[in-house]
């Protein structure tokens, strides 16, 4: 969840009115796992054709480190897979029970 301030008056579909200057708590509920946006949203599918993922956010707060993060992954992952060709899951990944920066608690691998 992030808080933001409304830059203008906003009328939402459900009759909710937000006035300019109001502080709003925004819960990033589904993001890349939104079944209305993505086919098979809970599966990791490399090279998805639906490019509209929101991994790095959107709009004026779009992640300023996105190019660096993409470069790091494009550089490091091929090296990792080349060095450890037998890399595989050793157990079911454990997700943290958190609404903010939802991610893994544990990722047990073997090679
Ligand atoms: C895979 C890695 C990363 C992911 C998934 C990620 C994700 C995100 C997301 C979703 C946002 C938007 C948050 C919002 O809407 O308020 C964001 C913002 C931001 N990220 Fe990243 N990020 C990553 C790496 C990085 C790196 C490497 C840096 C810096 C070197 C960075 C710096 C920032 C900064 C400064 C913002 C705030 C931008 C703003 O509010 O204008 N991030 N990031």
C-alpha cells in the first residue's frame, strides 16, 4: 500500500468522491496477477506477449531504477543458468504473508 495526494477532484464509478489534496491509501491488489488483464496470471511465463505488466509501476512514479534492474537481470540470469545448468526448485516457494511488496519468504533451490 502506498499513500498519494490527489492532484485534482476525482469522481469514481462507485460514487466515491476524492477532493484535490486528499490523501489516499492505494492497495496494489492484483497487479501482474490481475485475471482481467493477463492470461494464466498466476503462472510464470517468460516471454509473455502481453507486455503491459506493471512490475515497475506506471505513470509519474514509474520506477526510476527499471533500466538498471532490467540490465542486472539480463546480465546475471544467463550467467547463473550457464554456471548451474541443473538449477531447479527444491521445494514449493514460500510467499510472505504481506500486502506490501509481496514476495518470497523462502526459495529453496538445488543444482
Ligand atoms: C526488479 C527490481 C525492481 C522492481 C520490481 C521495482 C519496482 C518499483 C515499483 C513498482 C515502483 C513504483 C512504486 C509506486 O508506484 O509508487 C518503483 C519505484 C521506484 N524505484 Fe524501483 N524497482 C526495482 C528496482 C529499482 C532499482 C534498482 C532502483 C534504483 C537503483 C529503484 C528505484 C526506484 C525509485 C527511486 C522509485 C520511486 C520513483 C518515484 O516515486 O518517482 N528501483 N520501483
